[in-house]
């Protein structure tokens, strides 16, 4: 049996954070009813790159049912309350206070539906001076300090993915699973909130401790590590970049002997510990680059593998869908959509004996009539 079969999730969701949480619940068998405005989740229009559909929307919304409601109308409000009366989970990520103004404040819902698990996702949380501040992913990356430690010495950079949204979505997902377990013991639902700032601040733990107790933040070092060396990209003789990482002194000795061909470097007083290698990185960089200039990328990777030193090729995004490890482990499936079958990665947690749900991506309001009739409401306003 699917782990979440029988769990109904009603999601008043848009963009990334809440949809990411609910798609993962759907992956495990929960019924996810996505409540959209009549013109749809605005993430549907972010781009048209997936055969006319938005790449964000395709990623986040498979296996859901879409119902389009005008929640400013009495019919829409009654329909949503009817759904919530039968639901196990209500999750939303509208603007601060929007759900309350619609008449669905958590305190009121708890009185009407005591078994309901309610999860609000916001940028900054339900109180405090930033509560009503607009919160987009890039802006949260800035507020959480991520941009200050990402990029090069000359220029900070944001993450290339919506990492603040993803962090919040992951904590909403795990929080809801926790609340489902707790309800099985108490019989009671709960109210929880997840803020993007607090989720990403948790992920900033290492640089936060480093700065708080070390006196300064880790420096921006591009694709290199701020506090470990050598750790990052090096160019091989064929012009291709190979990333490698030395994590301990045993690996450092292997690297000097088997890759650089200079075993005496292992005990060079400039490089005999990681702290010294970081301090003298420019001198060491020149030595490494000189040695690697004689090796093609494939040969270098073979040597690194033989020496059991961590390494990676610099793949492009397009390389992911043909990655030999993902292909060997059969990690891709096809899902239906309004524009035909699309390739999709199966979720990263692999259960023994449990198949992941990989159902279609819905059209705006595709299931409105069916759901309204099922829950005893008229189809027309």
C-alpha cells in the first residue's frame, strides 16, 4: 500500500514552496487537491519551455487534481470549507494575512475541523517587523546571507536554483509528515508554520558558526571551497574542468605521490596541514596546475579514482538527463500532461516494495466539476 493512501491534502498554493511540499506528499500516495484561482497558479506562466508549459509547473505539480475557485465568492468559500471538512491537511502559501481575510484563519479552522493539520508557508513568518515584507526567493537568499558567501571575491551571486523556496518546501513536507504521525497518537490536528527565511537560515549553519566564532565570514571563492584546499575546479590539458577534493592528510599524501608525482610535497612545511594549504593556496595552486597541465581530463579522473580521491566532471544541466549513473539506476519515468508525455525523475527516496505515484500534470481547473459534485456542491456559481 502507498504510505499516504487515504490522506487528503487541500493546498491553496502557488509558485514553488508549497507546491514542492505537496508534490512530494502526492508522490507517496496522498490525494492532493490543488486550489487555483480561475486564471491558475501564476507559475503556469513562468515560461513555455516544456512543449508550451512552464518548467517550474511541470516539475512541481504532477499527480495533483486541480480545482479552480473564486474564493472571494460565497460559492467558492463554501466549497473550500467543504473540502477542508473532509481533508487531513491544509497547506497554503498566499500573501501574509490573505487566508485570514478569506475567512480561513487557522484559529477558526481548528474549531471547525479539530483533526485538520494546517501548515502556513510564508517569507518571514506570521509576526515580527518583516511579516508583511514581500518575499521572493532571491530576496530571501540575500536576507539569509547566502548571497554574501556565494560567487567570486569580486561579485556575490545567488544560487542557480530556488533554494529558499526548496528549503521551505522541504520543511513543510517533513513537518506535515511529523504532524500526521502525531495525530495518529493524539487524534488531534495541529497548526504549523514554515518561513523561507528561517528554513534557509538553518541551511546557513556552517557559515553562521564560522562567522560568529571565527570573527569573519567565509570568503567568496567561486566554485572553490572557502576553508579546504585543494577543493574545487582544475583545468586538465584538454581544457576540460575536473573538480577534486582533498579531505584529510591521507588523501593529501596520495594526491602528492600519485597525481602530482611529487611525494615530498606532503611534508612541505607550507602544505603539511589543511590550514597551511589554505593559507598558501596560491603557491600550491601553481604547483597543481603545472602538474595537471600534462594530463587529459579522462586520464586525470582515472588516476584520481585509483587513488580514491573524490572527483567530478563539470556536467552541463542538459547532461543530467543522460547521466550514466541515473540511467543505470533507471531513475526516469514518463508522466502525462496537457502537452503529452514528459520525462520526470522519480523521487530520490527509494522504498523497498513501494512504487512512487507518477500521475499526470493537471490543466487549470481540470477536476473542478468532478470534485464539486463529489463533495456535494453545485457546479455552477
